[in-house]
C-alpha cells in the first residue's frame, strides 16, 4: 500500500449497529465539536484491507511487541476458537489500546461504509452533533430527504431513536441508529424544539452523497462548497475551478467538512497548486509525502473558509493552501484531527481500523490536537468577511 487511503473520522467502537457516518461523518465522536451525518465523510479505496494471520502475528511477537492490529487479530481468533464472537473480542482488545479514533466494523458494516463513500447511502437525510451537555442536535438537514419533508430543522434536539435515548451517546452511534441497509424501513424519532416535544416516524431512502456544490457570488466570484471528500469530489473541485470565469476568485468552503479520502483531497489541492508538496505523514515511523499534480491554477485568488467542523483530510487541504501561500484562510480554528488510520482484516471477516501515524502540513506543522488557525479569525458572518477578503485580493496579475 503506497499511502493512507483516508484520514478516518472520529468514531467510537460499537457493535451491532449499521454503519452510519455522516460526519458525523464527523464526523465527531464523543467530541463536543464537529458534526456527523449519514453521509460518510471519510473512507477507503476499494482495495481489501490486508489480512493479519494469527500465526504470523505470533511469530512476529517473538521478536517485538505486537501492534494493536495484531492484538485484535489474536483476540478474535482465540475467541472464535472458543465459539465466541471474534468481533466483540477484537473490540475489547482495541478499546484497551487507548486509540481514540479506533473502530471495529463487522463485514457488513464495512461494506456499507465503502458503498457510501462511493456516492450513496440509505438514511433519512440529517446531520447531527453532540452539544457540550451531551444532547444530540440536528446540525444540518438535507433538503430533499425524509427528515426535511417531516419538518425537522437545524437546531432541533434528537432525544430518542427507535425508543432508545441518545443523550450522552457518541454521535457515531446515534447516526448508526438512523442509517439502515434497506430502503423503506421505518425509524421512529423523538425530537424537541424549544418547549415542544414530539415523535415522528420516517422511512429510510437511498440518498446520493453529492458532496460538491458550486454557486456564483458577487463580482463573478465562485463558491465551491465541499461537504466531504467522497469518491469523485476532488475531480468535481478541479472541474469547478476550470469552469470558473477567467480571473474570477474562488471561495473554497470547507466548513463542516469532516474529511474523507485523502486521495480526493490531494486531487482538490492539485486544482489550485502547480505541483509541489501537499503534506507529509508517517506510517509506523516511516516518513512519506503527498504531492499535487502539476498544471493546477496557481494564479486565481482563493479564500478558504473553515470552522470547528473542518477536519482530517479537509484540514490537510487547508494546511497545504495556507502554507504554500495559495489561499487566505478565514473562519475559526479547525477541529484538529491529524491522525492516519488504516484497516486490517480480522479472522472472522470484520475490520479493525486503527491509528498508524500522523500527518503534517508542508511547513512541518502538526495538526492533531491543535487544528489550523485561520489567517483571519471570524466568529460571526464568516462568509461575508470571506467574500470581502476575496474581493480585496483582486484578479490575478
């Protein structure tokens, strides 16, 4: 494997739930910031994860300590030999590793995750986030989804899913309850808005994850909004830049983008950089680098708009544009998810996704736990300020 397929979203280990990342898609597990949706924000290429055999891991253990993936593989194999659940044993082993971004997926969950990264998922069309008090709030509603047609709005509080209380639960777990493998299946929600409390039953639908939208701003500038780096999103950014009017500025809106496929983020960077370094990263101590392809538009004015929900691969892109002097970054400090996860296939077919390293921006800045500080920090009216900055940059000379 030549490099990380994705920078995984923050999510907790859980068992028995259908995979439903929407950025939640982190999007922010157990963290008070960040938002998740049923659209997966981060994922992996179609290549199958490497298989870890029990025998090979035990042989390596004679010479050195085993890594968490080997621990999980051994635990799963031993449990299966005793007629127990290998997946549950692997979850227990991984939970003891202290890896806050680790996850164990059943074979079916992982397959659903990969399919969602390919552009579609089955759900109700809402994003959720966990507030500081542990309550789950609706952070965004898809305009053409079941949630929107039922009148659910941003800011509504989600209290129950199919009768299960959700306060205090990791957002990823809540989103897992919202998602399902089959269209038409019902999901009962308990909601609050102000002093009003009500229940409603929605029916899941197959929804696309179109993650890039383009709108025209004043003075001919173009806003490119990237919700997540799913398959094809990098090419969509590249095409939007190419179609923008000659000399028009680009407002790259990465707010709420919890990351996704690193390859897609690098493709997006290649649209605005004429080659050069995008990021460095380490995998189990070995240093590697990601580079933009030559030929991008390196002259057009660019402003990147970010917030506390900008994570992972989106931070990688932001850091590259900022360090390379290619964009003015406006908004609030980003989330600070700079770790690299890779999957390992376990003996029962489940998949353990574990942290193997961290990435740095072109100047060598670490992002994990720190985030990226904008060039212009703005609390309110961020887009208006970003548009003003973009206008001030003027056309390329």
